[in-house]
């Protein structure tokens, strides 16, 4: 039995489980699920959510394994990947250093810690830095093509 056949069988099993769980939810009805959820009973929805989490975990695991195996096959690819990971870490450090955090009250009455606030700022600054770098690389690539002609 080859890998493609195994993947097809596993996909079919997951698909059938998903359909069964979906029909259970549809059969229960919206109002019954909402009433059960208000009392903390998520039995109708939990199997579908668990299936989705399992599929996500399997997909991410397989992707990571095959990515690492592909990188390990070539030292040139591995070196390039490590350089880009290092650049990403540098951008993260720069964004973290540029961010500051203050305790912030949230809508649900809880308080976001100063550290949590700093990480939110870090994420925003990383987005701005990486978006700027992407736009600049597109502009430079386009200019290089125009000048080449």
C-alpha cells in the first residue's frame, strides 16, 4: 500500500466523520444547541471541534516533518532558511525593543497586562516592518526588471 492510498483512506475517514458530526449538529437544531450552550453543555459541537483540531494537528505535524526533511537534504537550502529565520528574529527583537506596554482595561472587565500589551505592540510593529520590506522588495524588483530592458 503506497502513501497516496493511505492518505486517501485517512482523508475519507475524516470526511465521513465530519459529515456524521455535521448531521448530528443539524439534527439537534440551533435553538437546542444554544440552550445547551448557555448551561455549559457543548456535547453536540465538541466532536466536530475535536475533529478539526486533530486534523489541524496532523496537517501541521506532517508539514513540519516534510519541510525539515526537505531542508536537511540540502545544506544550501538549510543555510538560506536559517538566515531568514535569523532575520525574522532580528525584526522581532527590534519591534519588541521599540514597543512599550501599559496595563489596559478590556471590554470584558479584565485587564491586559503590561507585558501582554507590549507583545501586542510588538506584533503590530513587526507587521509594519515586514509589510514595508515586502512593498520595497516589490518596487525594487519591478525597477530592476524595467532597467534591465
